[in-house]
C-alpha cells in the first residue's frame, strides 16, 4: 500500500465517523487542505448511509472486537464439526449481534442522529456479516463503511462498493500448530465430558426427585392405613367390651328366667296339691 493510499484511508476513517449531515462540508474542506492526488481522492469519497455511519461509530468505540473473536471461534467449531459448540456459539452470536446493534443505535442517538427501524435492521445485518464472514469483518473493522453489508445480497465486488479507500482482504487467522490442535481437541473432549456429566447429574436429580415424591406418597398412604387400623382396633375393643357386657346381661336375665320358671312350676304344683286336697275332703 502506498503512502497516498494510507493517507486517504486515514482521512476517510476520520470523515466517515462524522454525522452524515456534516460529511459533505467536512470532506470538501479536507480535500482542499490535503491537495494534490490525495485531495482529489478525498473529494470523491461518498457520503455514508446513516446505518454505515453508525457501524463506523461502533468500530471506533471498540465494540466489534468480541464479535471478531467469536467469528474465529465459530470457524474452529465448524472445522471440528462440534455440533454442541456450534449451537452454543450460535446462540452467543445472536445475542452479541443484537447487543452490538443496540449499542450502535445508542452511539448514533448520542451523536444526534437516532436510527429508524430500517436503519437498525441494516446495522444488525452488517454486524452479523462481520461475525460470520472474515472478509466482511475486515471491511467493517476499517471503520470506513459507506453502506451497510448484507451477506444474503452480497455480490462480487460489493465490499469494494461498501468501503471507502482501500479494501482489506480476509482477516488473517493464525494457522493452528499441532500442539494447538491437540490442546483444542483435548479441551473440547473435556467440555463434552463435563456436559455429559452435567446431563447425567440432571437425570439423576430428576430421578431422585421422583423417588422422593414416590416415598412421600407411600409414606402418606402408610400413615392413613395405620390411622385406619388404629381406628378399627379401637372400634374392635369397644365392640368386645359391648359383647362382654351384653353377655353378662344375658347371663343375668337367663338366670332370672330360670328362677321365674321354677317359681311357676312350684306354684302349679302347689295349686295341684291344693285341688287334690279339696277333692279328698269333699269325698268324705
């Protein structure tokens, strides 16, 4: 890259961080001040869209570093075909993209140009492009965007249209060494073991909770049965007492009946004797 290229990139980054309403006047002033070939190139810089400007603010605020690191982690997970890690990183990516887009909106509002819903969507798509695509990340991190980036609509050469000044290539990723690969695989194996142990523990906790519920239910049933037995035993004791008392009464009344019958027989015999004595007296 030539000195002129570097100077144009530097000036473009400064100008494209200004609110779009101030861009044209500031660009013309800088073009005149720079003069020469650099000034002529600065004069041709395009005014950024509000969404692109908001992303440039986000870059200057230092908020995209985490997104780029996450992008590299996603690539590593894809290379290792780690589905669990991909799922976790995918969720983290979505949360991070939303948070960064919200932060860009805050920066734009603080600078006096709040974002509309459509602009916020464009910012979110641009941040997402930086997260999932290393080439897009390199373009976005220049802080020289003049238009938003949507990976779904990205055409050949479109990044050159979206960036003022020079267009960087894909962000370099350090080639992993054998030790790096072994360490990463060992770490992922350990993470899988931890996840499996956590799932096993969760299953055991659920089974233990179910066993506790079953024990509680059985204990409650046993308690109710014991209470019924105790109630029936008390009823039986009362019934046995009632039977004993009834038998005593029965014995007493049976004895009284026998005595009454004996008295009746004795009275009959006395009557019979008296009648016999009377007949004998009349025969004389």
